[in-house]
């Protein structure tokens, strides 16, 4: 994760209670750069392109992160929608960004992304590299119903975070990630847009002393439900696929998270590691 999100949230709450100004957001910093008098003679789309590159270099968005919608950028930076689209198109042509119709704009992946991937390791054409993936948060819900997740986590209720994972702009997978809602309730306060970018496993380790030390995986083939097919935009006749269930453990092999990943029938091979990832 490129930004200390929960710490920033807490800082904003404390600052607000004391009447202090909160630290500027990424788009606020982009706006300041665009309005810098030193570059007033440059076209607006050129200034926005440079400001976005600076924000990327500063770590506000990392490879695979989803940028705010174009209209949100335009509103917060004080530019027209056309100017924003022109700057994003330029960055996309330079392969800094990846624009996916109907899904948004993402920071292009790089080899470092594969170091954080445990479960979406689709093998590239060379047979060795892992292709880039891009996450899009769909919803975040507290569930009181029972299911495989509650049985494993032994929780009265769970937070479910669903994300659509695009693989190399070729196809989509669905991730359903479950954690104990009582223990990890602050996750509900995380700005929703950050769910496009954050590695939840890292959040649990960094802020809740709940690192993932090991996991087991189960896999089965099935016909996807209507709801899953709708999210993945699959026709009914193409709704057969694979479900990967991941049972993750922390200290003393205590259950920490449950995840279901829905993978449609595709040609790319999926690398499935079974390993201990900590001590």
C-alpha cells in the first residue's frame, strides 16, 4: 500500500476535532500543481499531465490502482472534462495509465506488482512472468447470514469486500473477501475508493497485528450463479468456471480471512502457490 490510509483517516479526525486543517488529498495537490504560476503559460492538459506524473512519483497511486473518475478529477482540480480526458489519453498513449471502457482508469502495472500477488498469478505468454491485474471495488457489506466464511472465521458477522479483478485487459474475475466485522470494524471507515487499490492482507498485518502467515486452498468447478455471471458480464452459456477458496491463518494458526475467487473458463494458466508466507 502506497499511502498510510488508516493513519491518515485518524489524522483527519483528530485535526477536525481540533479545528486544524487536514493534510491535502492527492487531487488537492494535483490542483495546486496545475495552478502553479510558474507554469501558467503551458496548456492546461500539459500541466495536468505533469501534475499527475508527480502524484504517481510521490506514491499517491501505485501500479494497479484505480484513479478517481474523470468527472471527479475535473471537479476537484477545477478543469473541464475535456481537458482531463486529453491529459489521461496522453498518459494512456505513453502506457503510464490503462483506460478500460466502463471500468475506469488504472495505473499501469509493473514487475513489482507480482511480488504482492498471491492468488491472481496468471501466467504470461512467455510462461514465466505474471500478467498485471487491476482491481475495481464493487461493494463492502456487513453480513449476518451464515456461510462457509462464518464457519471458518467463527464470527457472528463478517465484512465482505467484493472486487472485480481485471486480468491483463482480457477477462474479469470476482473476489469475495471475508473478515470478522467486530475485530476489523475500522475497515468500514476506509474511504470506499481506497478499496480499488489497497491490499487488505497488508492492512490486517500493519494495523491489527494480524499478519497472514499461511493459507490453504481448495478448488472446484461449477456453474456460476446469476449474480456472479452478472458481475463478470458472462452469458449464461459461458457461466461455467472455477472457484478458488482460500483459508488464511495468522498467529497460532488462528483463522484470519476467507476468500472466494471466481475465475471464468479462460486460456491463461493460473499459478497456485501453496506455501507459508511468514514465520
